[in-house]
C-alpha cells in the first residue's frame, strides 16, 4: 500500500515552509551554509587546485566502431568512461582511453530504448538503465549485455531523473515549467512498478494554463544546462530546465535539489528527506513563488548545476534568467574551509596544476573526479600556442593527436 512520505526538515526559509508536515531538526551536523551572496560581492578566479591535486588527460581511442560526433555527453564510472554520441553509447577504459564496447541501441524491438541522454548507473547492481517510453527502463551491463527491463509507474509521465536506494528506484520529476496535476516531485518504486512512496514538489504550484494562453516558446543553452522558455499572453513565463542532475550520490548518500530551490537535501531513506546544504543567495534570491515573473528578475540568481564530491561542491548559477543574454557563474564551496568563491563561467577554472586549457566541469564521476570532454581540435590549437608543452611529461598522451581523433577527457582527481 502506498504510504505518505515524511519530510525531515529544518528552518531554511520558504522552501521548507512549503513542506506540508511539521518541521524537525535537520541533522546532527547541521546545515552547510554556502555563502553565494558574499562570493558574489567579490568575484575571484577559480583554480583547478580548488577541485583536486592531480589532473589526467585521457585521449579516447579512435576507430570506425566508436566515432564520436558533435556535442557528446560523458559519464565517469569506477573503471570506465561512457560517451553518448547521437544515439550511440560507447564504453572506454578510464585509464587508457581504449575502446571497450558499444552498449544498447535505440529502437522499438524488445531490447531497444528511446532517444535521449545518458543512461542511469545503478551502483548497487552495476547496471545501466535506459529510458524506454512510455513506462520502462531497459537494463544493460557494462559489457553491453541486455539484462531485462523495469516498469515505471505511470501516470504521471515518466520521471526525468533516476537514482537507486537498495532495491528501490527513485524517480524525480522536473515539472517546474509544466502544469502537472499530480504535482509530484519524487517517487519510490520497485522493479515491477509498484509505487511505495511519493513526495509532492516543495515549490508553490503554478497556475493552470492552456495552449491558447501561450504566446511564444523558445530554447536557450547556457553553461551546462538548457532551458525551454514559455511566454504567456498575460506577460508571465515558465521555464523547464534540462541537463541538470536533480539526484546524485556523494559518499554513499543520495542528494536531491529542485529547480528554483536554494536547498540541497539528503534522501535519508525511502520515505524521508532532510536539508543538507543551503545556497544562500541573499539579495540575489530568486523566490520560487515569483518564478513566472519576467519583470524585475534581471538581477535574480538561479542556482542550477550541482556537482559534488567529499571535499567540494561545484555549482553554477544563472543571473537574469529571462534576459536576452543571461550570465552564468561558477562557484566552489570548500567543505573543509567552509569558504565559497565564484567567478564568471566564461572564464572557466584556471589550470594552476599543469597550465592547460581552462577547465569547465561537465560531470562528477563515481570516484569523485570532476571531468570535462574536449575536442581534439581545441587541444591541438592550445598545443600549437604552447610549444614548451612537448617537454612536460603530463602532456605526453596528447602529443600524437590529429583533428580526426576522438575527444579527450580531462579528469581532476
């Protein structure tokens, strides 16, 4: 039988006030307070050494079986790097970049999955889960063998993000820009589709809109994220954010963050969440109840991407979401020093370890490595401008590249 989800919350402002059950103490260690407002007052250069002490460059093998196209996506696992290129998924050895195998395929046959982004990795059983509309997750092992399917309970539509707690799947619904009558944010379910818990969104509900109310729909990409904007006839707007991990694991703990929320949560167990950290945006706060208001939002700061390991939290914010040219900023919170520093994303993160290209993290691996995938042509251009690099052994793996090669993955460990 479906049971009611318990919220375990602390006093962290509007987002927690939106929780229906009574608030409780957050955790024994208390909340992490990430001083975004203070860092915004004094923007400063971010450095690779703020993220890690060792940088590795992994050229991905190039052959006719694993040609990577434009705009690939990566997922870094314990021993492999997965690369999504178009409808293809390739596995490469994380140490050497050697091509291992392709995994799965898009199609309507019994083993096929739907077009979309990277698969979800289940760290409990070591399998990859691919979305197959309208209500399935297709499972493959890392060697490319089909391992069956799981059922996703619908309606509402399938979640946009997934994670795992023991034998349960956690689905997250990024419905902030949509009018979802269920108003569901999280669902917990078994592999047979049995729903065990749900949680409503912590954000105030959006007013209902019809197709005839829409004046314009357009898409923008900034930083690591993309957004679908809908402007309505009455002057309001809604935003659906894509490319943002809403569920992630760090140190064995499952984290959760909704778009238009400044709070990061721990999913303590199936049936409870508790606040873990707050991105304190101060005068730049973008209130969730005002997320449809385009006027007066030019200086509001929306936290989007969060990538985390045991030592630091990397995050991105967008200022002026509804402006013609929104500004993206990167931030790093040092958990040991309890310090927050920020700068413009366009500056990247300066490589003070090896003096290489500015670093723009795309993802954080299962072992806590921050990673970026870079085109071979960009690396070659940098090498041409830095002939002294040939004498530095850290760049040895890059010296035999040509423009036809697959991209390079940068790992900061």
